[in-house]
C-alpha cells in the first residue's frame, strides 16, 4: 500500500499537495495539465524530489528519508534512459547491478525478461539498432528484472504512434499481471487511462487528488479536467 500523508512540495510559485492512499496491486493513471505536478508527484514517491512537509509510506514503512535506491520503487521515464554505448542486455542488467557484474542467475533473469517483452535473442544489439517500440520494450524489461512492488511510469510511450502505444500498454498489463506490482502511469491521453487503469488521479490546481474510478471520472469530469481535455473527452449531455 502506498500512502502520501499531508505531503507538500513548494518551490518558488509552484505548490503541490497530496494526501491519499493507493492499495497494493492497484493500477492508477495520473492525468492533468502540463506543469500541474504529475512528474513531481512521481519524483516525490521515488525519492528524487524533497518534501516541504508530510510523509511517504510504502507497505507500512516510512520511506520519506530513504534514498531512491532503498525504496523498492522502479521508475521509467519518457526517454527510456537507455545508454547507447551499452548492449540491450547490459541496459536491462543495470536494473540488477549498476556495475553490471551479474551472476549467472542474474544473466538468466535478463534473458528471461527480454523473452517476456518479445526481444529474445536481441541482447547483443545496441539501442540504435532497435525501433522506438523495441527500445521501449528494453526499458520495460529493465523494470521487470527489478521485481519491485511499485512501478512509476512517466509518459514512457508518448513518442510512439497510437497502435504501437496500445501494444505497449497491453504488454505492460501482462507484465503487471505476472508481478502484481502497483502502477502509477502519468499520461496526457484519456485512452491510456481507460485501457490500462481502473483508477485515475487528477493533478490540477496544486492538488494531487485521491484516485477515483476511471470510468466515473471521465463520465462526469470536474471543471479542471474538462478545461484540460477540451473536446477530447465525451461529456454527459447535462454538463
């Protein structure tokens, strides 16, 4: 279970507040205007963003003052964070050991993860030899080998075309089915949320609101969400 307790981040004229709980194994989309604090929220949970106030709890442990590597959290950014001079297998292996001194068992884990994301036999290639979708699969494989209970994704598939993005979301769902990990997925696209996340959290006006049912949120969107999505959301006739 993830709990943000009276969390506040304040810097210059930016403020973000959050107070919510997410059950273990939940899949939550995070949506809202640019600059509202979606990425900041993930950075708070991952330990990259210091708090002005509040506490962060994960599975009953106060992780507020722990370093990112101690939190049991995997995070995937939009650019996938692949190192061009390393092979595919080495990029995945970084999820297990930063020095890449992998044991035989760990090497087997890397190969198994690549097979699971459809890249079996491609471990010796460099990222530049892969398509954009394949690079996303490498990054997802690195998350997979870490076997952590909380996965944070910051628009990792935004640069992909619609069909390939849907394919990656379906693959992500399969991976989560196997691991039971909790997911927070930052996206700007309501269709992403509807496809993979039963719950959606709105970040707007300085507040990360508690997650609600995705279908209910888009059926009756609050004013901040209507203003952000405009014509891309189907509004009820009485609004």
